[in-house]
């Protein structure tokens, strides 16, 4: 995702702003991409991957950003130029709100660099097993 953000910046940098708006518990950057006028009074927020297992939303959101930027100068929507619409609106995209959850979902606990976070994950899993909320084997966390 970070490589895709950088590629979009190289291609469409004049129409977007990229900010790091925070860090996850495990130290990963959380990115925000703003398309449109950053000072606009009208704002729209689109965030993806709030739940770690729903990481398919990340490439979908990145594709939305790419298509919006590609149409910025020449595209129209309902007969209005997209550039005109975005001159009064800022769309804030957070393509991966939960990078730690995505990492754990894709790679298991080894995706976490913090031993205390890995231990917390094991403890939570243990509580789920004790409460009969899961029967998945330990290796699945």
C-alpha cells in the first residue's frame, strides 16, 4: 500500500496530499490521503480495513483514489467537472485504519514486532477458548 501511495504521489501529487495521522500500537504508520481542497468546508471520510480481517477494502479504496485522481482534470460527474466539485470538497481517505490487525490477519502473531502485543493476542485467544467462543487451533492466531 505504501508503494502504491508513493506511486500516486509521483503521478498526481498536485491533486493530493498524504499525511501520516498516527501510529498503530505496533508502530506502523496510519496514512491519510486527501483529494480535493484541503481547506474545503465540505469533507467526506472514507476509511478501510478497520477490522483486520477485512483487508480486501484496502486495494478497493486505493483503486477509488487512483480512478478519482485519473479523472481529476478531464472527468465529469452528473455534468459537472470533477475538478470543480473537488475545489469545494475534500475527500479524506484512510486506506488502512488498522495495519496491525491486517498484519495479524495475513501473517498471524509473527506480524507483530512487540512481544507484549503478541502476548496480549495469546491471552485474548486463551479467553476465547475458555469461553467456548472458538475452537480454532492456536497456530491460527
